[in-house]
């Protein structure tokens, strides 16, 4: 399943929470509990994929920002030595 076919993070997380609450409350058949567990594992994987992709984006942004700051810092040093 590609990321575009997956539910958004918030939806997957909400559905995961609902499955967990239902399992914790009990009162469901073994078959239903098994289905909920399987769905919960799938949703946990989806959430993890979303979080990993977001972490990667943030890392790239931070790296890019750091590189820009280094370039600006180098330009400032050049200006200082020219004076």
C-alpha cells in the first residue's frame, strides 16, 4: 500500500485509538478481538510510516537551513575581511 492509498495520519491514529479502547474494554469475541488486533497493527504501521516520512522531511529542512546559515555566515566573514 503506497502512502497515497493510506489514510491520513490523524485518521489512522484515531482509528488505532478506537481499536485499542475496544480491546481494553473487553466484551468482544475472540474473532472480533483478533480482527481488531490485526487492524491495529496495520494502523500502527501506517502511523509509523507517516511519522518516519515527516521526520525525514524535517531532517532535510534542518540540514538545508543549516547550510544556508553557513553560507550566510561565510558571506559575513568575507564582508568583515573586506573592510
